[in-house]
C-alpha cells in the first residue's frame, strides 16, 4: 500500500511541475505581448483607446488586469472577470480592497518596490472574490509610465491557482505523513537506483549498523554474502523483465560483520513512460522469528518422535472418526492406521462400557468438561478384550467448539487382573484372619482350662497338706503357681497380639489424656517420678490400641528401673507431617545388639528385675505403631537408660 502511495504522489508532483513549466512559457510569451502593448500605450495620449487595444487581443486566455496607482481597476478581460466575479463595466472595484488581510503588507510592499524601482513583480497572494470568499492568485505585473517617466498605472497577468495550491498543500501533508511513516516504520525501507542506495530509513540504519551517510550511494551488493549474489541478481532480473514486485529471504551482513536473516520485498517504481527509475525495498529482520520457527520445528519433530514411540496409545479424532493414531495405539488394538481411519471410539468400545463414555463425551461437547478420564474395555481386531485407562481431552477452535478429541490409552489389563487377584487374596486373608482369631480364642480357652485346674489342685494340696508340707514343698507349690500365672499372661499376650487388627473403632483421640490416665492406673513406686513435659497431641486412631501402646512402654520403663531415684520423661516434637513422642528413662538400658531383637515376639531381656516378662509387649507396640503407618525406634546406653521414639501421623486439617 505504501508503494502505490509513493507512486501516486510522484505522479502528481510531475504533473504539477509540467503545468508550472507550461505556465512560465505562457507568461514569458504574454510578457512580450504586454511589452508591445505598453509601447503602444506610451505613444498613445488617449487611455480609452489604449484599453481597447489591449482588450482587442482576443487570443489572450489568461486573466489580464490594469489598475491605477490607487488600485482602481482600469481594465480587465473576461478571464479576469471570472477570477474575481466583478465586472468593472458594471461596478467600480479597487484591487487593494480585494487583498486578503494577512497578505496585504507583503503585496503592498511588492507594489511599492515595482513603482519605485521599475521592476517586474511576480508573487502569490490570497484575494477575496465576489462569489468565493478567498482565492489564491499568482500575479505577474509591471508598472506603466507616462512620457515624463512617471508611473501612472500597473498591468499584468494573473492566474487562479487556488486548486493547485490546495493540491500542493495536500501533497506536502501527504509527503510529511509518508515521511513520518517511513522514518518510524519498524521495517527497514530503502530507496535504490539500480544497485545504488539513495535513501534508507532509521530502522534500516539500526538494522545494519550503518549511518545514512554511509549508506547513500553504497552498492547494495556489499550488504549480501558473496555466495548469495547470484540468487539476488536473478531476483533483480525478474524485476527488469517486468515483474512488479518480488519477495525473498536472505542474509544481510551488518557493518560489524555479523549476519541477520531478513525477508525482503522489492517493488519497482515505474514512471509514466513505463521506465523503471527506482526500487523500493521493505526489509524485515526475521532472525529471531526464524530462530523461534526452527526451535518450533525441532520441538515438533521431537514431539512427533515422542508420540510415535510412546508406550501409550495416542489418537486424534473428529466427529467422523480417527484422523491420527500412533504406533502403540495400533499395536494395542491390532488395527492398522488405515483401518482405524474408518472407525471411531464407539466402534472399538466394549458395548456395556459405552454408555458412560458417551455421557462424558456429550458433556464435553456441551462445554461442561474439557477433559475426563475413564477406565473401560476395548475390543481388539481379532476379538480379544483389553482394559485401558483412557484420558480424553477436547481440542477447541476459536469459537470454543470441539474440533478434535485427543485420546490417550494406557493398557491396564494386567493391572486389572492383579487387582482382581489381590481382592481375592484379601478376601482369603480376611477369612484366614477371622479363622485365626477364632482359633486363638479357642486355644486360649483350651489352654487356660488346665491351668486353672493346676492352680486349683495346688490350692487343694496347700490346704489339705499344710500340716505335713515342709518349706521346700511350699516353695515348689509357689513356683508352680508363678509358672501357671506366667503361662496365663503368655496366653493373654498371644490373644492380644493376634487381635490387634480386629474390631478397631477409630476417632480423634487425645494422647495426652490417654497417657495421664495410664500413669494414674499403673503402680508407680515412690522412688520413680514420671514427668510429661509438653501437652501431647491429638491423633486419629483407636483408643484401646493407643492405651496398649503407651501402657507397655511406660510399664517397661517402670519395671526395668534400677536407680534409687528413677526418672521417666515423656515429651513430643513436630517433624513435618508427623508427631515424634518420646519416653525416656534412666533405667538399666539395653545393649545395642538387642535394639532390633526386643521387638520380636517372645523376645525379652534376661533380667532379674522382671522375670515375669512374656516377651510379647514390645512386639504388640511395634504392630500397633505400624498399623497406623508410623515408626518406632530407640536409643539406649547400658546402665544409663533408654529412650523410645514413637512416630505417628498428624491429624489432616
């Protein structure tokens, strides 16, 4: 558009110059005629006859006027009447009164200079007319003298150049606007004649690093790489052959030697005689754009490689069916890409799984969903069935309508089989646990029954034989009673251990309240003090299980205390999403080789202080902690004491 505008303006300028030249020729010719007429006037003593002589020149088409020294019109031809709208044959008119007020001073100064110096004057001024408020007039005039060489009048030709002046003004405005556009364009703009640069805008100067002075008359070939000149010349030849414009992409070498990639549009500026005088080139720096396009193309290739080699089945479909599928998609279903192009998701979905997919797809087309995930079965080409987790996404156009549907299939057939097998195992395990729990109760009952009998027999023997039994026999009876009690505790421990995962009623419980109740319930010797340093947290769990856990730990700390001043400290700290509760004592301590062993069932320290230990307590503690996803650990030093750490999950807000 800019090129056509430049051409139009240049044509208008050439027409104006031609018209001006023609006017100057006419003026020169008419001045000669006026000179001859003036000579006649000088020889004539009768002004009226002189006027008739001038007006008799009917071949004078330009406006002619004569005024006296006061500005009164003495004569005007028909052309002058048309210019001003006044006819002095009908009404007197003063030329000075018609001068536009802003131009009055310089017009009168020119008039005085003509009279005083005898010069011919040529000027442009605005004048009022009868029918049109203001006109722009080009005046060429000279003074008329009498025999005493005294100025008596002035005469000359004038031309109404109002339209021409407006055109020049418009042309000047358009040239200014065009100059602003060119100089402020983000594109480089270059005017060249042949291969030589005549003008370049600021954007091009900034683009190549040369100043305007350095660019003017520079051979444009200097801006191209030598290996590109042949291609450039071919493009130029196509312009010379009559092509109106060309566009090509080439590198331009900057002043500092670096290269920029450019898109160049070259247009011929053709004169009226059909000759090409100039070329206008519009240059866009596409270095960054090209770099981004190269990155895009590379990423596109990489994406295609990823999609094609993805283990997931990937497809693109429209309302008519599949438009693109990758290799994995074909392998999953056993179809070729050509075969799938004639099918849709509906055709390959297992019938009983179709309803859910169609409902979700309908919501997506209605704009309620942009994507959804569903697990369903697909029918393979040879009739087999695969289970696939399918993620479906909508690709929408600018109006928000669904243009394509992208589907990603993950084969979960084996996973589904594993889950089904796992569910079956869980059912069997649950059944086995129930049976085991029932068995534990039966065994507990069956084992406790003879123990009770033994305990009863011992009581009878002690009662019936109290007169004949000696101290040794009495000690043996006590040993039997202690063994029976220990056996009963062992049976109770086994029953407790086997039922830890059974019948839990979980809720938010206070560990602080639970621990304080345990301390009140347990027998704490006078030489042992228990301190709870911080308020213990609340967690989600089973009240009975938490009581079993902390009762075992606190009870052990009391039972294994060997110091005269025993001290048990209970504390807690936060660790991210966990509570770390510690039970510290200054008891006998635990050797490092037993740190793991003591958590096993039927494992206990050989200690004279607690010979009644069943070895089940810490295994119960560990099982409860792990049941709630926590951890238990300890630090200990023999003779100095032990600290147990229980790590439990925080409540989720």
